[in-house]
C-alpha cells in the first residue's frame, strides 16, 4: 500500500473528493481516505504510480498528485537531513506549492541545495533539469505541516480552455463548461471503450469529454437542432466514433436494449424556453429516471445535474452522493450520482 496526496481544486472540495473516489472505483482500485484538510486529500491505496497518473490525467478537479515521502515540521537543515532521498532519479528539480502565502523568495533554490549535497556525499552524478526532470521533488507548505512528495502529475493551466463553450463552432448559452462536463463523466464511473450515454446531449459538451477519455459515446436529444449542433462540435474536435439520436429521453428503451448502457451522465434542460418532451419539468425528470433505469446495466452509474428547486423522486436507484455547485445568484445546481 502506498500513500498518495492530492491537491484539489477549490470550487467545491466535496465534489473534488467525490471525483477522486469515483476515479479509484472506476478502475477497481482499493483505497482508504486518511486525511482531508485545506484542499489536500491523503489516500492510502494499492494503486500503482502509473494508475494514479492515469486517473489524475482524466480528472477535472485534481490540481496535483504525488507519492507522499514524508511530513516535515519545518524546512530547517536538521529536518531535511532526516529524509532518505534515494527516491530521486536524475535529473531532478524542486518545486514548492505554498498554501500559506508566507514562503520566502527563492525557496525552491534554497531547498535544492541540501538535496544536492546529499547526492554529492553519496558520490552520485547530480544533475538538474527544470523543464523535463525524471523526478520532481514537490513540497506543499501548509500551516504547521509540510508535505514532501514525489510529484506524479500537475495540471497545466488552461488545459480545458480550448473546449470552452465560446470556442465551439456550434454555441449555445446553456452549454456546460468542459471542466464540469468532465466531472460528470468521471462521477458516472465511465470506462474506456464502454457505452456512454448523454440523454440530453445539447451541443455535445459531455459527449466530447467522454470521447476524449476513450468511451463509445451516444447522444440523445429531442431537438433536431441540438443533434446537428452536437455533430458539428464533435467533428470539430475530430471525434470519429459517436452516434447521435433524435429522440425522447423519457423513452430510451426505444433506442437502447435493456441493461445495455454502461454509464450515463447528463444535464437535462431546466429553462422555460427549453423543449423537454413532457408536460412539465417534474414529469420530465420522473419519466427520464424510469427510462434510464431500464437501459442502464445493473451495478453501473448515472450522474445527473439538476436545478436546486427541483424535487427528484428517486425510485429503485441507490443514491451514491448528492452535492451542490453554485452557478450564479439565482441558480444552484445539484449533482446526484445514482447506482442501479
């Protein structure tokens, strides 16, 4: 068992934690949460470094992940001198994430020196590469504790920006941002090569994120214009394997066999101007959940976003988690994950 530390995105720490848990469960990796504080999540797991890299790369809300080497009380030489630095492979670099705002200037250079001295004493060739190191020695400075880790992965700034709604050729004002779309996909426990369904696909934001991680994507929408918009956007991002169906999400059994869909993530309409295929929003959600239950495989998951004022009637499904995410002053969206 290995200890891993995850630095989580701050928009919703509870949702970020649920995503990490979902990703471990997606790949059937045993884990135990040891600590959760100040946006840091410490997990003990049988997962390999390669497996943690894979789940980190597909995440929406992980900022960095690493193998926990040690916890330090301070950065004095007497404390750093206790560390066994044999985990470092050359060339290396040192990086610091300061959560306190109190780190002195040039802290990374100052920390690199004692590590260099350690290898010189061992008569090893020492080399530093700031852009392409084999090992990144990563310090996270928190109040009263410092986490020393071997960095596995760090999110690049703007990694979703190329798929923002305004960047898509077929734009719609209600389209999900790619980070939130990816979160829904991950909460659904979708796996590569599995049949993934978005029942209200709109302009294809969720489908695009599911396709990027390797799912076989199917989209349903009652509005033919939305189907055409999805097609335009999927083609724009060079996604080749997909199927779009102009149909009603309350009648999915007309399009899919029972127990054939392996993951569902969707964001149903909630505005008055939306075409919904039901007499009202409440009826839409109720009938959609009934239909989704029929086509989803037993043991698989549905991740659903819906407005805070809607009261869902959950029958047969098991509720895995229910969270809230703030959108603007008049709208908070709920996210619920259901298991059949």
